[in-house]
């Protein structure tokens, strides 16, 4: 694996951890190159296919474009996050350089020089991933090179990165064509500005030689991703992109797919409409009946912390540094708790892991919106789900505390600010939450009301998302003629 702008070696460290047997890097900053070499040499041994463990390392201190330290050498894969916006990349000295197979990069498009440099160092069939400024996908001076990359079958995908991770950057995924390769007919565009969820699935499902555009279904079945939760993607015909602009910006071509809109409005409109009607129909029976007593009742109060000290409630938390992205055990993360969904994380068994049980009451440690949920049998049945980090798990003595009663008052404390660490903090100390001291039968009546209110909230949120999707589908379908009034 080669990184021709390796900085202090972060991408190469990841490649070594993933099993690369040879790591090659170059950087114009000698100090950064020395740091990269030191980090790579001191890194723990990887797990390559031969079992030898530690990869071979070579790092060069020089400008890759002007003084290529790996001239004539080809890598199995090239990764690169080049400097953005550099006009002094070597335009005058490198005009006739043989690396510019797809066109001489304009003076203001130095990133396109890095793309071609990376391609020149990949073996035929080798993969290349380059970070690019988002503007590079649509700027007019670079349209000829973008078109040539498409015609040659070198560019396979453009993926916009989450704005929370880095503002205004895309990943270009390329493959150096072999001498007998037939150029692909499609390009994958992914708008992951809202989150990376779904990017891997979209890439796995992408078929560059497909005759028609495939649909990338999400877990919700309403398009490429749940509304606002992650990536939306589209496979586009390359011939449709080779216009005067050759604009490959995911945001431009996926504008009609954002907010959960699916790729076939005519098919999806009746499905979403039926789901919306069903959700709205369920709303009428959800609100609890609440009566005004003849005289206002002052409830005797305690706090969750006092009940913990009394042994009525116990508090559990996951290990602080638990990883939730790999392993064989399902993990209920803080995001899962907020969304009220099944576990989406994965982890390995480790000391201190908390196995969830029905009746556990969960509330995130951090959050602007108050959330407290009771774990039901369906959430853990047969899965052995474990608790994720940054979530409080309260376990109650069922003969003394009703879980739904506790969850309701935790949510109230979060909304009123009684459980917040400070007035300006989003961090919660749920032990501060006030809770009435009531007999168990009265607690259960409160718990039933809280359960119905929580169901009402979730159903309203679902109906709102469905309504947004339905309206967007209708607008898209009416404007394209796939549906008519």
C-alpha cells in the first residue's frame, strides 16, 4: 500500500493493521516523514496472509509530484489525502509528465494531478482511494479530465464525506484499468454528508456493468437510508454524466433522493401512503386518559440516587472504552436507545460487559432530548444483547419499583433539567432525578400512562418521517411524469 502524501502515517497505520505486507509512504515535510516512519516501525505486528506479521516499511521525504520517490514502482493499492488548494504543485515544471494519461491538470486543479499520480502507481486492477475537495467534482477547468477518467473506466465512485467529520470533502474511488478491461457503464454516487451508515452496503451492492440502475434498500425499506440517518446512493449511467459540465457532485444528482425518498416514486408512493395512514390511524388510541383529582395531591418525593443507596435500584454501565464496531455480540448503543430500535452495534465479550435483561431501564448519559426506555423481551430475545457505552442501565426490584414508572420520571427529569449536571450541559446525572414514593399498584398506573405517551411520541415521529417522505415522493413523481393526478 502506497500513500504519496502520508503526513505522519495515519492511513498507512490503518493499512498495516488491516494486513498490508508492504507499506510505502512519501511526504514533502521531512519531520512528518520521520514521524511516519517511526510510527510504522513501532506499530504492533499486523495479521497478513502469510502470518509473518510485521510489514516492510519504506518512507521517503520529498515532494511526490516533483521528486517521486517510487518512480516505476507499482502498488496493490494507493490511498491519499493530498493537500487541497495548492496552486504551486508544479504545473510549469511538469507539463509533459507521462503521468498525465487523462490530461494535463489545470494550474488551479492540483488535486487532479494527485489523482493521476496515484493511478500511475497502481498495478493494473489495483484500487485507488483519494480524498478530494468537494468542488473538484464540478469545477469547469477539470471537466475534461473527469470525463476522460469516466471514459477510461478509472473512476468508480464519488462519496461525499460527513460534514461532522470534515467539511467539503469527497472520496474518489478509482481502479487502474487493465489492458483487456472493458470500461464500466455506471458510476456510484453516495451522499454520506449525514453519516457513513449505508456506504459499505452501497459499495458492496454496486454493479458497474449493470444494464439498469439497482435500488439500494435500507433497513427501513424506504430507500437508501433512513431519513437523515446516513448515506443515500445512486448508480448512474456514465453516458448521462458526460455532458458539458461532467459534474460528479453527489449532492447534485442525489438531491431528489435525500430525506428517505426512494428511487422509484411510482412504486413507493402507495407503500408509503399505506404506512402513513396506518400510523395516523393508530394515533387516536394511544393518548392515556388523565383525570383531574378533586384536590391536588402532593406526592412524597425521593431521588433515584437515594433509591440506589437503599438497594431498590442498581446502576450498570458498560466499560468506558468498549468498541461497538466489530465482534460477535449485538450491542445496544446510545443511538439505538434514542431511536428506540434494535441493537446495531457489535462487540466482543470482555470483562465488565453488561448483558441486558427485560425490564432494564436505559437512558443515554448525554442528550438534549430526554429519553428513557424500558427493555422489552423482543429487544433481547435470543440475541444476548449487551449494553453499549454512554448509557445508564437501571435495574429495579420488581416488587418495589415498576420499570415504566421509573422510565417516565427519568424522562420528566431530563425535560425539566432536574437531572442535568448544569443548566448549560447536555450531560445527565440520572441519579438526581426526583421520583415519587408510591405503592406498586399506583406506580403501575403511572407506568401504563407513561408507556402510552412514549408510544404516542414514537408513532408521531414515525408519521412525520413518513409524511416528509410521501410529500417528497409525490413532488418527484409529479415533476418527472411517473405519477399524474
